[in-house]
C-alpha cells in the first residue's frame, strides 16, 4: 500500500525525488491527503527557489534565453556554482554563432556590393565600346561582349576585326563605284559624240567621215565643227555646180551657194536663172568674200542653234542623271569620312570614357548635396540720390589743410547690425552744409557709395549711425567736404559678416578629422555648415563632404580622405561664399604597383591612394617599356578598388613590358610598374 501511495504522489509531484515523497508519506503515517498537502507546500517553495535562481543567473547571462538557463540549472541540480561553467560555455557558443552569422551576413552584403559594382562596370564598358565602335550596331557589340563573358580585350580585338572587314568592304565598294562611274561617263561621252555626229549629218548633209573630221579638228565643239564643215564642203559643192554650169565662174557658183544656204539643188535652180546675168556677177564680185563670211557665220548660227538645242536637251538629261549619281556618291563619301574619323578617334580616346560629374557621383554613393538655398546677390547700384549736386556749385574752394578723424564701432559687425561713426574736425574749421559721410566697398571709387548721411552745418564733431550692408565683404567710411567727391579722410576697414574661429585636427589612430568652430561675433546662422576641401580646390561647389554647424555642438567629425595632399575645413552660412577657413591638414601616403608573370597570366598588384577609382575612372595599361606614346597600349583594364589584383592574358608579341597607371580622362602617367620579359612562344 505504501509503495502504491508513493508512486501515485510521485506522479503528482514529478519535480520532487522519490525518496523525498516516501519520507513525507511516512512522516504523515501514510495519510495520503496530509502528505499531498505537505508535498504541495514543498513543491511551491522549491519552484520559488528555482525561479529566484533563474532570475539571478539570467541577470548574469542576459544574452541567453530563459529556457537555456533553466535547462543548465536542471542539469546541475539547481546548483548555481556548478552551473556557471556550463553557462559560460553556452554563452560563448551562442556568441560564436551570432558572430558567425553576422560575418556571413556581412560577407553576403560585400559580395552583393561587388556584384553590383561589377555589373555597373560592365555597363560602363559596354557603353564605352558602343561609343568607340559607333559604326557597329549596338546589338552586335553587346552580343560579342556577352560571348566573351565581358572580356573587353577580346571584345575589342573582334570588333577591330569587324571594323577592318567593313573598311575593306567599303574600299572594294568604292572601287567598284569608281569603275562604274568611269564606264558610265565613257558611255555618256560616246552618246554625246554620236549625237553631235548625227546632228552634223542631218543638218548639213555631211558624210559620217566629214562630220568626224570636223569634230576632231575643233575638239568636238559643235559650233566650231559646223563652221569647219561648211568651209570644207565649199570646194566639193562648187565643183559639182561647175560641172553642171561650166559657163559660170567659181565666184558666181559660190554666191549662189551662199544665197541658198549651201543647198546644191536650190543653188542649181538659182544658177539656171542667172545665165544671162553675168553683169550682176561683176557688180557683186568685190563684196563676195565679205558676204561669204557673214553668210557662213549666219548659217552656222541658224543651223547650230537647233543643233545646240538638241544637244542641250540631251546634256540636260545626262546632267540630271549625273546629279543624282553625284548626290549618291557624296552621301557615300560623307559616310566614309565619318567612318574614317571614328576610326581615327579610336586612338585618341582614353579607356574609361568621360568620368561622371560630381553630382552624378554623389547620387551613386548617396552623398547629400550642400545645404545652399540661394547664392548671395551681387552688390546693386545705389538707388539714393547723389550727395554732390553740380548745379549748386561749391560754396568755397577745397581747403587742403582741412583735416578730420573717423572712428568706427564695431569694426566687425554682421549683416544689418548698427555701426556708429564718430567724426572730429581737427584743423580748426567747422563743417559746411554740404559735408557728408558715405559707406563704400574698399575697392570702389568715390562715386560708388552704398549710402550716405549729411554732417550738418557749423559743427566740429559728431556721430552718425549706419546699418551694416546686406552683403558680406570689407567696407570703409569716407568723409567728404563742401559738395565734392574728394574725400578728406577714410576710416579703418569694416568687415561685415559673422566672425568664426575654425580649427581642424587629424587623429592618425582613428582616421578622423575633428573640426571645432567658435562664433566670435555676428548673427545666429541656423543654416550654417562646414565643408571639407582639398586646400588647392578654388571652387567651393566641389566639396568632399559637409555637415551642419549645429548650435548645440561646436565639433564636427569627418572621415579622413585617403588621397595624400593638404586639406582644410571651410565655414559657410547659407551660400558657397566661405566665411573663414581652418588650418591645413596633411594626409600622407603613396601609390604602389608591381607586376608578375605566373601560370600564363600577368598579375598587377595595386595600392592606389592619390586617386579614387570610383570618381576618376582609373585604368591600367600594358606597354612595351620602350613605348613613349601612352596611347599605344597593348592591353588595358579598369581599376575598381584602391587595393586590388588585376590579371591580363599574355600578349602574343614577345618583348619587355611594364604596367602604367592613368586616370581622369588623360594620358598623364601616374605610376609605372617594374619591367618583365615575355619570351617568344
């Protein structure tokens, strides 16, 4: 019975040991209800003690979960001292797992960034190749680049082969077109000559041989040939008519020919009517030669006009065809010139193309623009009336012995602050009605005042109050006497704008630049900011980075740049005109580059600090060591990281080589590697 009760109670209180349950049952004289109450009280007390131990240990190991702490305590029978070792070991294991996971996430992120960087680099290389080989369709360039897995060297080689093939095809095409044009011109000239021969034969009744003879004698000038032909036909036609009319003289026969436009039939009819008119021959004999030449010319003109019209019509048709052909040839010629220029430009373009603008780079890296809302306006011409009036004249001549002192307070006001000018005439005279004081930029003439005030008549001293100009700069007050633009005295310089002390300090251990600023005077500037610049940078728009100059904290911390040079901080209010500049900060360092050949590859080890590849499109080229022209590279690749290893395939040509570093769209050499020799294959 006792064993049954013990087993039953053990099931109800599993957290208590069997011996404890048995002892309590015996102490209660085997009374199950009394033993159950006692065991319940003991179980609650033990649970409270266990919870207290869990809380105590959990406070020591806050990185562990409650269930892990409880599990370790249970394994050590709730002994805190013996549990500490296991808890420390468990905590270290958990930390190791967390660290490993964080490192895995960091590595995954870095790989994704590298992948994205390579993707952007590939896109840039693709665009550069498309621009470089503008005569090749973009789809073809992309397909070849993809087939070579993004290798720009192999892609460039194949594209150059395509360009060479295209140039050869264009040359052959141009030769064929030239030969066709020559053949076409030859045919056109032959057709033109045929028309001229046909015209002479049709219009003048000449034989084919006579027409060719006349044209050859006159270099194929149709008008001259017609005259020549008529002159050559005179003896033949005259002889024919002499045989028919032997009683007539040669002159009479020739006159008949002239009168009948050298038509033999009509001339014969005319001569038949002239048998009894011999006296007419004698009367007109003296003027025959003159009339003959005039008739020959007139006949040539009349006959030649029609021939000329026919030829012009044929020539017009030929010219229209020639013009269309010339337009086509000119279009092809321009295209060839453009292709030639593109090919020549191939050797005048630095690998990498145009670097991105500062604004584009800022967008890529997520850099915020400077907090400038508007540029400070230029000084405007004064709108107030001039204090010197020429129509008034001067009340008295200018007295060179007239002396005065000017005292200004404060000498460093901010925009709009009041400025008091105390004046005192020290030479014994008093002021006139036309004495005045004006405020001027220090580099302006006496007529280029910003504003002025009258002194007042018959005074020895006094004070005037001005408001500081609205634009930052250096100004001065000038005293004028007696209605003139001749100043008697100038005040000390007045610097308008907030006065700020700016100091910069470099911490070599942390790589940080701390900039401390203290406002010495001036208005509050809620939009003030501090920018970090290269000391040699003259353009305030080209900052490296910037931060607001918060009123609550006068220290700004920047990451130190890597490029070795001098830097400085510049303080601005709400424009790109700096108020003050800090001391110089010097960053030290130098570039290094080395080359080695192993396993059929050339490895270039780089450590670049003078330029940033992300901004400057840095690239490495392989050259013969004796090559003086930096445009004649053998291989090239872009540089993605400051510290990296770049590998090239071995060039096919043996010789002594070196690697050279360039950037910023120039062929200005930054650094060269050691020499290495590639033997003949």
